[in-house]
């Protein structure tokens, strides 16, 4: 409080022009800063037109933070820049966000009361249980969204009716580029069966987004190719860096059981199976021609082999590897690595293709000295603009400020000067105070004895004497000066 009172006293000791100049400079600086912030600050608006649920809002905030997009969370929505709103909505739609809100058990049973019918309670319980399962499936690897329908078990009401077991239908929407293999599909069935009372895993129907069932043949074939593709891609990424290669695996498998019968014939030992001889002769005297032929058949060994191939047996495997020509040049190493890891068999008809192509990618900016200078200057631009604006204002008002500084110095020296001139005669005091304004003369004479002050005031003209007396009569100087003191 003492320091505040000291500063207030110094402020009141300044003249009206000095206080007006300082206030004008401060006001101009504030207005310049506000205008600069308004001009550079982009217009912002809510990202979504309707409010979000807490779970949806958490998904959006997590995704925007992962994309390094600036946003401001508000009540059930987020605020982003107007220029990036449409682009963010498109990116979120492509990513499948936000997920459709599903009610969990707590939300579904929130409206249940004592008088609620039992049928309504059972229906809401199924809705809440399906919502709990859907939310749990969304967190699994490769699953973008899920939809669950539960049909509970029903007992037989009459003797001629049979009981109906509990069943469930699950539709899985997988993330682009990822497939669910047989083990994952089996795990989903077991998870759903364990969540519903009296439900067996074999009574859970699992479909993909295209309506195809995750049966044993499809899982064994498609999932095996996807698993091999994932294995090759991870190995190449680990060896040559992520994004340097693209691997695709296509496998052809038998859709049904196939039987192949092979018949093999071989002779006994090293003798041919059959032998045929022909002889011819001519008779000159009787003018005759004789021809004889003979054929000998020997025994052979005959063997018939019958092979049966079950459904899903691999017929042919094709592997294609695209390599970024800008980052990798040793194609032979990649070819040998993939051939060994994929088990390429040329006798079966497998094919391996490795090609180098320049990938389309963003240009890497060289972090040179100019870039570092640019990065150091740009964050300081607002401060530099405000500093330049303040210097221009000070330059324009240097004359009033110089006058205010001089007046402040005189006011600060007024009390020591009053103590120093206390021993002088009234005429000498009047000469020392000749150039001082009335409020400064009043401040100096307030520290003198009353007789000396009265003698000095007699030497002033009546108008100046009255002004000095008015200033001496004040206990303190107001923050806002009067019109007479200002002019």
C-alpha cells in the first residue's frame, strides 16, 4: 500500500499536460494491440451444428489433438477456425468419427421406474447390453464400428412348442486396409457369448460391412493372406524404414474339396515295354520278295495315386512389392527376403514381382540458416509491430513528453528545494520561485514557516497569490485535474 500511495503521489505531482500525454500514449498502445490481435486472429466457429455426447466429444478432441489441429473445447462442442472447418469435417467423416451414439446400460435403464412393465424393462435391458457390447468392440484392433442385435432365449409356453435358444447378430465394420482373421473372429464370438446369458459362441453370427460371414473357409484363406501381407510389410518396414515399401499378397485357394487321380506306368527293369522287329529279303532267281515282322510285349508296372485336397487349399500365391526408388536401390536383397519369407514355389505357379517406383510424398524442407532465422523472427512479429507502433507514437509526442518529464523532475525536486531555501530572505525566495507554476510554488512554500510564506505571498500579484493559496489549501492533488489547472 505504501508503494501504491507513493506512485499515486508521483502521478498527482505531474502536471496536467504530462498526465494527458502519458494517458494518450497508453491508450494508443492498448488500441494498437487490440486492433493487431483482431486483425490477425482468425474467425472461429463451432465445428458441429448440433451438440455432441460426452463420448463423441472425447473422440473428436483426441483425434484433433493427434492431427495437431488447434481447437477450443466448449460445452458439448469444439471451436475451430472457420477456414479449416469444412476440411476437418471431411477428414473426420473419412475417419468414421464421431461414432453414432449408443446408449449403455446406465442410460437405457435411467428411465425405469417402479410401475414400468416387465416387457419394457427387458427391452431396455437388451438395448443397454447391446450398447455395452458395441462400445467394447469399437476399442478392438481393426474394428471401426460395430452393431449388435440380441435375441434372448424363449421358453416353450405350450406342450407342442419348443424352446428357442438365445442368438446374437454382430456386424463389424473394419478399418480400411485391415482384416479380421479367424482368431480375432473367434474371440469376438466368445466375447459376445460371454456377455449375454445362455448364449453359445456358435450361435453368434458375425458379418462384415459387406454382408459376408466370417466362416471357416473365408477366414482360413483371406485371413492367411492378410496375415502374410502384414508380416512381410512389418519386416520390410523394420529393415528399410516405414513408408519405403508397399506389399500386396493375393492367394488363390480351392473353393471346394478337390480330388486328383494320377496313373503311372513303368517297365520292369531297364527293358522297353514293347519290341517290334521287321525283316525283308529279295530272291533274284525266282524274282521274289519276302517280308517278316515280329512284336514282343513285356510286362509293366502300373500305379494309380488318388489325392484329395480339402476346401481352402492354396493353389497359387502372388506377391507384389513396390519399392520407393528414392530411398532403396538394392532390389535383389528385397527379392530374396520376400521369396524366403513368403515361401514362393515356382512349381506351384507362384509369382513374385518387385518393382522400384518413385513414391508421391511431400517435399522435405531443408532446415538451413534462412529457415532458422524465419522461425525465430515470425513468433516475434507481434511484439515487433507493437514496439514499432510505440516508437512512432513516442516520436510524434516527444515534445509533450519532454515537457512532462521536465515538469516531473521539477516536482520531484520541489520538496528538497523548499528545505534548502528555508533560510533565505522573502525577496530571495520570490526570485527563486519566479519561473515556477502556482502548484509547484505552493508545494515548495508548504514546507516553510507561516511567517515566511506570508511575506513571500505579499510579493506576488493578486491573481498568482490566489492560485497559490488555492493549491496550498488542497490536502492532496486529484487524479483528474481541474479545467483551470489543465488550461
